[in-house]
C-alpha cells in the first residue's frame, strides 16, 4: 500500500527578496547555502534526522587542467560530488546556515 501527498507553498515577494538579497549580508552566504539549509531543515522536520547525504553538481566552469587539450571539445564539463550536510541544533537557524556554509566551503 502506498500513499501520496502534495504540499504546495508560495512565498511572498517580500520573503523572496529577503532570501535572495538580504540574508546574504547577514551571513556572508551564497544562495546555495540558504537553499541547502532550507532543505536539511525540511528534511529534519519530515524525518527527524539532522544529517543528509546528497549529490551536488558543479557547473563545469572550473579551471581545466592546462595539460588537457580541449580545443576540439563541444559542450561543457560538469562534476557530481557527494556532500554530507549536518546540523547540530535545528532550532537555531543561524547556526544551521553557518554549518551548511562551512560544509560547502570545505569541499575541495
């Protein structure tokens, strides 16, 4: 037996502006830091786990080795890599943002 539920949420224009513009100033973050923090907090609320392993994809614009001949290459390079997000105190949003930010900055 399976079940399904759809949850739909709409953010106000003001809330979207805070997420996209204002929160970065307070925590010196990028939008991915905030979105991934929201993801792990939603996961915690849903499943009760404070750790989340997921794959992220790089955009492929990183520097390519000078030894690689890419002169006849069409397209772009992307990379997929595992990331473990871990939050210690889900009730403290600021510490969650900092924890996710530090986890992402430590990826080689």
